[in-house]
C-alpha cells in the first residue's frame, strides 16, 4: 500500500528489496530441507530403545504414587523402630 508521500520509484525499489529478501529466504529454506534430507538418510534411527527410555524417564501416575506410598511406609516403619529402641 502506497502512502501519499511515496513515489513510484521508491515503491519499485522497495518491491525489489522485498523480492530479493524473499528469494534469499526461499534459498535458505531449500538448503535446510536438503541438509535435513541428507542427514535423515545417512543416520539410522533407533526404534525400540527410544520408547523404553521415554517410559523410564516419565513414570506413570500410578507408579509414582506407589513409590510415594512405599517411601512413606518405610519412613514410618523406621521411625517406629527408633521409638521402640528408645524405650
């Protein structure tokens, strides 16, 4: 959109600059796409190990609550033993 004080020549210069920038961005995107294609073809991806690691790192809610219950139980048993020793 032209403003009132903008002339046709400055508009054409601006248009050339924007086209040059767009062409540069497009060439960078294609370079990145070509690079990612090459790397994905050259490196094999591990299939089964990644899933096992993710599940090991993110325990389910149930597993977390079970561990919490066990810890509380163990702590209460340890404190009960200390009380008995003190008598």
